[in-house]
C-alpha cells in the first residue's frame, strides 16, 4: 500500500464557472426560489467550488480547497442568520428559510 500523493489533484473551474453559477443563483433568487440569505450562502459556496479568485480553470491541491472552505465557513458562522438557522434546526428539526 502506498498513501496517495498530495499534489494538485482537484480541477476547478475558476471565475468563468463562478460567474455562471452566480447567474443561476440570481435567476433563482429573482424567481422567488431562494431567500436573500440563501443567495449569500450559495454565492459563498460557488466561490469555494470554483477555487476562490482564480482567473482560469486549473488544478489545485485538496488542501487549497479545504483552506478556502474553512475561511468561508468561519465567515458564515459569524453571521447571526447562520446561527438562527442552526438553532432552529436543532430545536425543530426543520430548516429555517430566513
């Protein structure tokens, strides 16, 4: 057995894919399928999935994506709306659409 090599093994789309995702998020928000805060969370998720501010599609390391995810996650935890969602889910077992 040989452990996997920790090289650049994740291919991400960069800003063009992020722009396409943001356009889809905007359409869903305008159509009433997403709340304002759903839009915030979805935009942050698109940011992570597309590698942050990278300008072109490229290979990145898993650690790069984990660091980016941690940064965004901690930022969302500092928002009261996230805390409201967590508390509501723990209390009722149902998601809060704030």
